[in-house]
């Protein structure tokens, strides 16, 4: 499964995965492992920042789709009024 995950990632995402895996592997104590966990999946981690950015991007996409829908509806209404 890990190899399949690596195949689907590129660039910065792959670098972060490889770095995280190396740091996890190199951890020799529970304290070190906990620091690695916080670094990679903690509240202020790169991953959580990416998740927030994705949520913001999707919100913008939904807003754009709503505008498109409204414009399409306006065209349909105008077409119907011209057809009468």
C-alpha cells in the first residue's frame, strides 16, 4: 500500500511523505516519535495547512459553481421570455 501511495504523489507531497517516513523510522524513543508526529500531523503541521487550503479552494469552487448556475438560470429565464 505504501508503494501505491508513493506512486500517486509527486513533488512537494512526495518529499513530505518521504521525510516523514524517514523521521518515523529514525525515532528511537517515544518522545522522539511524538515530536515527529506533532511535526507532521499536528495542528500547525504542513499537512493540516494543506487540508485548510483545500477546504478554502473548494469553498471558492462552490461559489463559482453557484455563479455559473445563476447565470445559466438567467439565460433560461430570458430565453423563455423571448419565446413568448
